[in-house]
C-alpha cells in the first residue's frame, strides 16, 4: 500500500468512527495524524535499513494525511 493509500485508509477509518459523533473532517484528520505519530514513536530509531524504511514510509503517510 502506498503512503497515499495508507493515509486515506487511516483517515477513512477515523471518519467512520467519528461520523457517529457528527465530528468534522478536520477532527478526523487530527486523529489520523495522532495515530501516525504514535506509530512513529513506537518504531525504534536505529541505523537498520528496515527500521529506516518504516520511518520513511510513515513520515510519507503523515505528509499525505496533512494534504487531505
């Protein structure tokens, strides 16, 4: 899944959950950004290529959410 697709997926999930509370899209966006920040915080920052690619991927997802 591309970062753009993942960003949209997370946003849509938040929208579904928060729709029941009549939340606006901006609130869904904020919740999606919090989710990605939490994921980034759980990834161990190391020099391992696998970890660096995960960090890069989730940073791209965050940028895509910010564009929504």
